[in-house]
C-alpha cells in the first residue's frame, strides 16, 4: 500500500470516529430534549462522514493506481 493510501485510510478512520462521537452527542441531547443541540451534532456528524467518504475514495484510487503501475511493470 502506498504511503498516500495509508494516510487517506487514517484520515477516513479519524473522520468516522469523529462522526460517531457526534452521533452519540446528538442522541444524548435528543434524549434530554435539547433538539437544537442534537441537530447541530447530527449535522456535524454528516460533515465528518462526508470527509471520511472522500478519504476512503482517495485511498481506493491510490490502491488502483499503485496496483495498476505494478501490473504494467510486470507486463500484464
């Protein structure tokens, strides 16, 4: 795996972890009746999920490019 792909995987994981934390916060605030703060955390979680998806996509792209280069070098 290329260094760039690994970095994107790490970033994707970090954003997923942040999203999970915000979803837990949203649930807690929703249960306590603070729907405005719950909505804020839910919206923030969505932003993190968007970034996680971007980094996961970039990691996949790096894998394809890396393995494509290896296949071309091997004459496949």
